[in-house]
C-alpha cells in the first residue's frame, strides 16, 4: 500500500512537471509580446529591448523556465501586468470563491448522481428508470451555456426568484450569499449528475448480475442489504475514478459558468488574463488548475485503493 | 402442448389441485416449466420437469449446455433473473409450494432451508469483503447470533469444511485465496443457515482435478454427517457419479431419463444418455475412436412436437414425431422414449461414417517436429518488489529488485513428426507458458528450440512468419479467438493470403478446401461467429490453423470449453487430421482421460518442470511418479473404482524458486524423508518405458 501510494505521488509530481512545461511553452508563443503589453504598442524599440533584458527574456528558455518554476514553487506568482499588483492575493481570493462553488457542486454531483444511478439500476426497466434515463440524455445533449441562459431567463428573468449574476460575501447574510450560488451550482451540476448517474447505473447493473451478488441473494440476504452491502461498494469503484476526472470537467465548466454568471472565481480570472494577455496571471491560474486536478486524481487513486482490497493488501503472488 | 398420457408412471399428467409433496420426499417438482421472454421469441428453458428427491437423498442432474440445468438451480432458489419466469407446474419443498410463497416466505427459505453453491468460486465471493463478513452475515441474519458468536460459528464452519487455519481465512479477502479454498468458504457460507437441501451447480468445474477430488470428498462427508439432501448439477458424468444416488438426465429442457446411479451408467436406456456415455473418453477403456452425437440442440423457441432428440437419434422412426411421455423401463427407472424398452442394451451408434481406426505407430526414427532443450522462463512475482542495497560498487546504491520465479524450469521435450504428445498438469504448473515459449509467443529466457530441425531462437528461421508456417496454436476458447465482425470466409482468407500465391486455386476454392477438411459444409462461408455453435466455432479455429499448412500444432485446452458430445467429435477430427496430414501435436489439457485418449506419449508437469514422460497407454497401469498417481486417482470415473484413493493435501503449489530437492516434495504422499527436500531425484525407468523423476524406484512405486 505504501509502495503504491509512493508510486502514485511520484506519478502526480511527474504529470505536474510536464504540464508546467506545457503551460510555460504555450505562454511563450502567445501572440503579443509581453514588453509591448507593459509599455504600450507605441513604445520606442530601445525601451522594449531594455525591458526584455531586465525581465530576462533573452536568456535561454530553460533558464527562464527554471526561474519561473522555482518562483511558482515558492508560491511567488509575480505581479500582474495589467493590474500591476501581486498576483498572489488576487489569485487566492478567486480560488477561494471558486472552491465554494466547486465543493458544493462536486458533493451534490456525487450524492445525487450516485443516488439516481442506483435507483435507476435497482428499478431497471421500470418507469422511474426510463424517466431518469431520458432526463440524463436531454441534459447531456445540450451544452452547458444553454442551460445557464435558460436558468437565468427562467429563474432570474421571468420568476425573479434569484439574482442573475454576481456574488456577495457571507457578511451580507447567509441567504443573500446562498441565493447567488444557486444558479451557478445548478448549471454546473446538471451535466455532471447526468454523467455520474449514467455510469453508476451501468456499473451497478453489471455488479448486480455478478455471481457474488447472486450468491449473496442465495444466502438469503435481504435485497436492500445486498444492494447496500454487496453491490454498491464494488459498483462505486469506477464511479470514484470518474468523479476525479469530472473535477477536471467541472473546472472547465466553471470557466463558462463563472463568466456567464459574473462570478468572481478562478475561471473568470483566467478568461480575464487571456483577454488582457496578462502572461504571469495566465501562467499562475493555469498552474493552480493543473495542481488541483492532479491532486484530485491522486485522491481518487488513494480512495480507489482503499476500497479495493486487491490493491490495499498487495496482490497475492498466486491466487 | 398437452401430452397424451398413457404409460404407467407418466408424470406429465394434468396437475392435481393438491400439492403432491409425497411422504418422505423433501422436494417434489411437478411439471415445472420456465420460460424466458414472451411472445414468439420466448423460449421454454424447462419443460414440465417432474422430479422427486427423498429426504437425505442426493440427486444428480446431468445435461449439456442448453439443457436447462442451471435454470433449474436458479428456479429452485427463486432467483430467476430478467425475463425468466415459472410458467407452469409447481415445486413442493417440505409440503410448501415454493411458487406460492410470499417474498417473506422466500426470505425464510433461501439460505436458511435451501442453500446454493455456485459454479465458479472465483467470482462468487465479494471481492470487497472479508471472508468473515460474508460468513457472519447470514449467521447474524438467520440465526440471530451476535457478532462474536457469529464469528465463532463461522470459525467452526470453516473448520468443518476442512480449512486448516480458520482464523487466517476469516480475516482474508477473496483474492488471497486459491480456488479450492474459495469453494470451501462458499460451501461454509451455504451451510451457515443450516439448510436441509443443498443445491450444487457445477461446484467443481472450475477447479483442478486434485482439488476437485478434495471438494467431492468434503461433500460426501457433509452429506453423511449433516443428513443433507443434495441436488448436484453437472455436465460431468464422472463427478456426478461420485456423490449422488439417483441421476436425472436433462435434454433441451426436458427430463429424458431418471434412474439409480449404478444402473444409468451401466445400462443407459434413453438414446441420448447412451450417446453421452459413449462419447466420453475414459481412463479405463481401450483407446478406440470416440462415438459422437451429431447435430445440435433443437431450437427451443419452436421445439418439435415429438421427441426433441429425434433429429440426432440413430433409432428414430415415424412414431417419434409424436409427443413422448416418460415410460417405465424398470423398477425406479423411466425414460422419455417409446422405444427404450425394445432397444434395451442396444449400444449407441453414431450416424457419422466411422473411419476405420488405424493402428497408430509412430516410427521410432521419425524426425522430430519439435525438439526443446532446457527451455526456461522466469516471471516477476506480482507485488514482489524489494528494495535492497547494492554494495558491490564503491558506494552502496539502493536498487529495486523484483522477486522472480521459474514458471518454466529447464524443460526438455521432443515431439516426433506425426506424433501426439499430451502435456498434463494443474493450473499454474507452467504448461501454458511452456507452450507459448515453444513457438515464441512468449520469449523464453534460455534453452534451445528447434522446429522441423531448424533453430527458431537464432538466425533466419527465427522470424514470426517462418515459425507460423511450421507451428500453429489452437486456443481454448473459440469465442474470443475469432473476430466477431468477420465472416468465416474473411477469417480463413487471412492466413491463406499469408502463404502467398504459390498455392493453386482461387481464394474461395482454398477456403472451401479448408472447410472440407474440418467437415463443415460450404454454407458456412458467409456466416459470422455468433451464428455458429461452440463446436463449429472450434472447427473454424482449427481450419484457420490448417490454412498455414503447419507441421506442428499446439492444442491448448482445445476441447475443454466444449460439451462432451461436441468434444468427442472435435477429438475425432483432430485425430483424423493428424493421420491425413501427418501433423504432430502437443496436446495440453488438464483432463487426463482426454489426453490419454488422443496422445501417444504423455508428459506430466509440476511446478515448472516435467516430472514424468511415458506412453499414454501406460496411464492405466501402476508404476508412475507419485504426482501422476495422485492425478490418476483424482479423476472421477463412472465405475466406482478405487477403495483407497490417493489424495493430495493442500493446494497446487506455486512455481518455485530454488527448488533444491524434488519439485513435488511439499505435497508428496509418498515422501521418503529429508532426502526429497535436499537432493534432486534421479530419472527412473519403469515398466512400459515410463520415465519419471523420483527417489523411489519404479518397483517400489508399482507395488
Ligand atoms: S423417441 Fe425416437 S427419436 Fe426419440 S429417443 Fe426414442 S427412438 Fe430416438
Ligand atoms: S522424490 Fe520424494 S517427494 Fe519427490 S516424488 Fe519421489 S518420493 Fe515424492
């Protein structure tokens, strides 16, 4: 188990390094020279050269990469070119805001998705199964931003139940705070719930046909216990991996949802950076996304191992 | 479909209103039918099955695939899945009509009064739960025990089913256990509710033969001690013969014959039973050509009105087109065939034109098709990673080492042209690895291999294509080795194309020739694998191998997945092809009777090495390696032979590392003493030219 854990950690570190190289190189070839962004399009050439020299842009790429990486590793993200402030505090605030959204969403996705999946597997072929199936297909068939707009038009526009956009801090009261979260969370969660419930349903159906579940029934274990105690723990193994992958999907979705709902999170910050060609900001935001994603995968692997005795105790040499 | 009933003892009579649970019977099935699906495509898997089981009795249910035998097990447990349902008749268990039970009633039945042991121990235990959990759960639920009391009881149950270290077993997860241990645990779990009736659905099919023998011993003992009634379902007549008193033969969802065990094997009365028995290769019988049952199961969505076996029966007449009731053919015996009494002891004759059996002698000076010398293969042990400090250099460096084991340990083997060598051994002994090494599907670590006199490990002969032209491989499972999206024509054309243009005829003609060789009609050219039966698919698998015109063919469990009657016809086909084309075979199987039937010589493998080589005909006589002896006495046979059976304790040992003495020392019942552990035994020559590796002399072992 320890060995397995070390392997996974090493793997994750490797992935983050590769991704950091990618992020670094992508931003290197981005259109719009950094010096021009800082000094304006009409700056004299000597000033541009001087600034590039000062920023170290004339060093070989690996020197630049190393400098950048070691800064990032010290959580020193440098200054934003546009806002002319340190990126750190801005970034952390955005991460915190997004985290609120993400944590609520992923918990809801896990709970609702798994629950729906199990219910439709257990009622396989019955009306409730069909309703869930059709519902999930409809949700999955239409892209996220469409649901965002529908939600805004219906709940903020016509019904006026909820604010359409924006964010307030908790200080202004829990309900005001929460009311701003409802629509973005719903928009984020819909697609993923559909995805997770489809997957849980199919792995649950498969497990419920498996000999050990039939054997448990034959031992006279009541059906509810068979489902909870024998089928579900095994059916959840693939779901857990997918949940981790869905954290990545979730972060992609957050870029869209935060932009549409004007929610001041990491996704919107990233879009802002890209629009403004704010190189250090883009790099910082992307690195944070990559690290979160990698950690989510690590978590999934560890959880998977914990639920799967075959990995937890090492495979017996001969079964 | 109402049967005309006239014959005495006919139990197809219209069902009476009263549950007919007869005195002294624990279970009575009366006209029980089960249907899958609905509408015109529905299928009657069980058709008016009537059976009875006396209290404390043991009934064997024999059938091939499609007979409905597994459906029967699930029906009796009330666990029919999906669209299957009981659509007629009843099952009365201890006076209670099972299919009139409420869900609560079933809850009191399943696991408490009727237990079930499954076919495949490898998948029937929940991988995510400890054995303790799976055993105590029914104890807590059914017997109201506390957790601690349940654990103690689970321990006692494991002890009862012959687990030597119950405490270790309790805390283990299934993946850490061997197949035999798993099956014991499952039997213990089935006994947890203290049932009166135990249903065993192919309980030993997935196990090695020495382990199978242990489980059968256990079942016999349990039956005697607990006064259990048993229904033992299997395709294997030999296994059934060990445990039961009465046998019932199922064909296409109907009971076709019931009789006491001894009588049915000695004097079968229904033609299907005769055919089934005749197509079984047996250890004790002379190695003549096997009888077969030609044709295949009728379409159960639209079964014939009359005898369901008529299309395959050599005795069929016009009258067979009428529905057949069960007729009495002796005291306690019934058969679903009007001719059964008249036929009496008339033996089965397959309609297939029997080729004259040729006397097989392989010339002593025939050139070797395969010569392997000291072939070795090491594998990494899964999870066996160790970090060690390497101090050989100036500075100590940590190195990650993988512990390895000898899957194949310096094996030498020769197969002459035209000869068939059988390779037997239990799972994990390395026989499949060896076979794959021989044609370099796996790269051997050491040794020399020559095919047709050419070294395939070096030089020009070493390339894949050249090897493929001399040596080919027939796999166990035709299902997974045939591409489901290709027609037979496409499947066979590929290896033919490999041979290039040098062969005469168009591609279609060459495909036709291949189909002729495996006795399939040309109509099969455009079929897809799913449109064929298991036997037909295996024929295509063989045809594909023949396309390369090999001289040496490795058959790895090539008939193991097939029904007995189909297996016989494939064995005959393989033998014919060998004689026609002068092929040499390496025939790998766990089934000694099959190997003895087809092989000229037999090699026995244990823990990565060959421990005995000898003529196949010698397998019936004494004077063998103790392991061979144990294998032979573990084979279940119809004639209840062998009062003193030799039993191996423990499980099949893992292929070892650094075996210093005898490979078999850890399980050998004839072990001499420390000498077996420390000194490699010498090769001895016994009667009839059997050579084996043991410290005992051949005379001592024969005595
Ligand atoms: S009824 Fe006729 S076809 Fe059927 S088994 Fe008897 S003899 Fe053969
Ligand atoms: S050498 Fe010893 S342990 Fe090995 S088979 Fe012979 S008697 Fe048994």
